């Protein structure tokens, strides 16, 4: 634990894995989904932020507990206690999805910079990737964690963009607390996309692995030293995860709000991405909302891409039984850094279908007394966790049924 006497300072120093995980959930691909939802359906999907927050908390707190109690990441736990087929299927699906998402996010960073500076997108992609790789390969875990915490501040640009949009706050409150459902195929597909991008598989692995990295940074270098979690550690983890997921859902909420109050209101509903939204916002709200959205895109992209590629590297290295972690030198963890490099250099998109089976595996681990001892999930965490799993299964089925309609 951090040796800081002031309890408030100690609390903020210990905020990390949950805060960074929640912030990284709002990557450019996710932001695009939220922007499209606001532009297409106005305030009608604002209520989803209230619904997804407790679901995210239940799952991410479960993953944090697994990492803290077992002393290893999620892939290592699956390797040790469950069938290898499940491990390999999960890890391979995760790597493919993360690589695709990372590539899309790098392109989104370049496109957002292009909105501010007239430099061709193609010329920006390679420097962006090299900056991200340099941070991951040559930076220590502590440097990376501090950098991520600063990048979290960029997400508040989305909050600013919503206020610059000057929405009808009475209508906002009504649609936030009185959910509106439509069985229109486009609306259902948008709901599925929101759940799919908000409750993402890479967050599960990253949360558990960052709890392990935190303990290593405190000097607990062996698994035996890391196993178990005190009540005080669990208390800090709960605060960290709750605040991180709150931030994630607040950002989602304000992105939908900003695009609903501007693009939907003016009939500009045909956008496909977050950069489309930022471009379309330029003539509105004196360009301030557009600037805020572009700045937020850049910051969130630089936060999300290392999380995506790093998450894949953790999973592959743990599955192979190799050395891993940002505290390792390149020559000590070649597979770990090799996966990061490979994932960063490849790119395209698909993340959703992996979530339901992985959630089942996580809930099984969290209720396995052989692994978790007395720290197995409580009744309400189980209810919320299995509810999340069911929601994601239903959403996946809905995605298949509405495909092409």
C-alpha cells in the first residue's frame, strides 16, 4: 500500500486500475457509437448510462477481486483451473478483437488531429503508433499509470461539449429517468451496440492484470506474496472501480447528450463515427463543441490503444506461461512486448460476440471457493453479474436477428 499519511492523498494515489479501466472504455470506437446514438435518436438512449453503470461495477469489481485474491491475471487463472480449450478460444478471440479495435482507434486519433491541424491522416498514423509503442516498451508501469491518469482529464472535454450544446435540460431529465423503448430495428441495433461497446471483454482482463501490476509495484513480486486481499485493499478497490465505471458512464451520457442537442436537433442524423460528429458540430455552438469532441477523441485514443494492445499481451503471455508486465525489460518479456507491437501494427473491428461466454467464465471463477476462498461473490454481485451476462447474451442474439434489417 502507498505510505501516505494523509488519507485523502493516499486515496487518490491508490486510484488507478478501476479509474483507468473505466476511462479506457470510452475509446474512439465507443465514442463513435455514443455519438451515432445521440445524433440518430436524440435523448432517447440517455437512460442506458444509468442501467450500464451497476452492471459494469459488478463485472469489473469481480475481475479486480480475481486479480487481487489469486495474485495473477484472468488468463493465468483460466490456465491454472480450467480447460485449455476455453483459455485458447477466449484469448484468441480477445487478441483478434483488440487488434481490430486498436487499429480503428489509431485511425480515429489521426482523424481527430486532422480536424485541428491540416495534416493528412495517412502521415499521422505511423507517428501515433510509434509514440504509443515507445511509452509501452520503454516506460515503467508507474510512468504508464501516471500518464494514463493525466489522459483521463481529456475525457472531461466531452462533458464540456454537452454544456456548450445548450440542451433542453427538462427534456434531458425526463428521458434520463423515464426510459423510452422502441422496437424499431435501428433503435434495437443501437442499444445492442451501446451495451457491446460499454461492457467490453478487454476491460475484464485489463482490470485483473492491473491489480496484479499494482501489487508488483508495491514490492510483491511473487504470486505467493500477492495472493489474498485485506479488507482495506478491497475497500480501496471498490472505491476505485465504482468511480472508474461512474466516469465511463458519465462520459457516455454526455457524448449522447452533446450530439442529441446539436446534430439530432438540426437534422444531421447521418453520421458514422465520432470524427464525423466532430466535423458536423463545427458550424454549431460556435465550434466549441466540435473542438471539445476532437480533443477528447485524441486523449481517449492515446489512453485506449495501449490498454487494448497491453491487454492482449497480458492474456497471451499468461496463457503461454511466459513473463509479462510493464515492469519487465524487453529482453525479459519478448512475447509480451511482441504482442503489443504486433497488435499495434495491425487494425480493423469486432468486439461484441466474445463478451457473453467470457462473462460466464468470470462468474464461474468468482464463485469458485477453490480459487476465491471466502472472497467469492456476494448475493447482489452475483445477481448483477449474472444479469449482465444475460443482458449481453440477449444483446448478442438481438444483433444477429437485426443484422441486415
